[in-house]
C-alpha cells in the first residue's frame, strides 16, 4: 500500500488539531467562566496529545514533518474570533464559536475516516481525534 493516504490523513488531522489549539489560545483570555476555562485547558491538552502522536507516527510514512496551519489561517482565526466577540464576550457566545469550529473538525475527521483507507494505527488516531471532538461538543453545549 502506498503511504499517500496515511500522509494525507495525518496532515489533515495535524492541521485540525493545530487549528483547535490556535482557537483556544486566541480565545482563552476572553473567558470569564472558570468551568469553561478549565474545559478549554483540557481540550487544548487533548489537541496537543494528538499532535504529539502524529509527530511520532509521521516518520513511518514520510521524511518531512506534518503540515500545520499556515500563518494566514492563524491570522484569519484570530481576526474571526476578535470580530465575533467584539460586542459579545459572553460565555454562551464563546461556547457557540468553539462549537462551530469543533463541528467543522468533526466533519473533516469523519470524511477522512469514511473515504480514506489507511493502516490501523492511522485509522485509530483519526477515530481518537473525532471522538475527542465529539466529546468536546457535548461538554461545550452546557455553556450555551
């Protein structure tokens, strides 16, 4: 089996996990609710754990390093958060924004699982990513 699918899936998972970390990093200072802040810290660490697993697995399929979010995407994420919280920094609004991003991650993760044939260790990591995000959605709903 050619490793093209594995590389693609790992790159996409890494970009998604980086995007999740970026969003949390950009929004955490706006969070006033202690429980939400704790939940975001937990999610941030889960994204980091996924990134770390990807970095360990990636060399088995490619000599390079996994793709991350570009500087432009980071700026766009920051700008979007700033604009959407300009007039409303409520816990509910922050949870809503994070839910929207997390749902996009779930959709992309499910597409990867449904349409890419990969080795079991890559598939396991993709499932872990989607499960982690689905769990995050359930936790974030309580803050709406």
